[in-house]
């Protein structure tokens, strides 16, 4: 089913909104982290600023256990002071022109985040547009990969998730994701 900015896949609603992911009250929000898990710019910096030091403290413990986080993988921490109880940190690919497995790595970042959310029994999750800031992935291509990865996951896996929200920061991102979502439904 499709109505403008949302689509229902099985029992899960996939929705697009324009806004700030740090303000979302979903069970988890996803951070477009870098492999060090030590924070950074963009959405990563915003999440750590809004969530406070408890998030970084758990990230440090994870790094001391597993080392740097590989591209396409995901880990989960507390949400600290955020409205969301948990943050799922995933690392999207840096764009190198498209011939270095970027699309598959980006799809993996979404898939691994969804798996982790399901394994924790979460009902709702919010994603930013991973890799489309400092990592340079072209917006339209990233939107297609993101929506395809999420919809494919929801069609093929059983999941606790009832809602997946894409929180697009600006109008350009929102429009790109809306156009791709419409393409999926036609
Ligand atoms: P990456 O390194 O994966 O490219 P960035 O944080 O640089 O990550 O950018 C990813 C996307 O997140 C960009 O489209 C950027 O506009 C967006 N973004 C930045 N701040 C926020 C925020 N507070 N909420 C939602 N999206 C954000």
C-alpha cells in the first residue's frame, strides 16, 4: 500500500519525514557513524551532543571489545538523554565513484541496523540518509539503495518493527527519497 510519503510492507509502515533525527521518539535512531565510533560531524555530532556522554562511553567499551566498526556493520548503545532509548551506530561507505561496492555496503548498513533492532525487539526505528553528507554518496542513488534495502528486508524477514521512519534533514533529501518511493510503487 502506498499513500504519498508512506508505504506499508507486511505489518510495517515505512514513512518519510523532513526533520531532525535527534528529536525523534522512535525506540531507536540510527547514527551515520564512522569506524572509530568516537563521534564526528554531521548527524553523528548532533546525536552525541543531544544524547550526552553516556553514548560515547558505551561506544568506547564496544571499540575496546571489537575494535573499529567495519563499513556496513552496526552496533547498539543507549540513547542517553535522547527521546529514543537506543542508538544504532552503523558505518556507511565513502563514495569513490560507485565501483567499489558502495551500493552493497550501503544496503548492508541498513540491513544490519534493521537486524539489530529486530533482535532487540524494537518496534520503531528512524534512519538518517546514511553516507550522503561527508561521505559523498549521491542523494538519488542513496535513496534508491536505502528504500530497496529496507523494503527487501521487511518483505523477507520476520521483524518486531512496526514502523521505519526516514528522517530527511533538508528539502533536497526529502524530495529525492519521495521520488524514489514513488518509483517503487509504480
Ligand atoms: P555521512 O558521513 O554518512 O555522509 P553525515 O552526517 O555527513 O554522514 O550526513 C548524512 C546525512 O545526514 C546528510 O544528508 C545530512 O544532511 C544529514 N543530517 C545531518 N544532521 C542531521 C540531523 N540532525 N538529522 C537528520 N539528518 C541529518
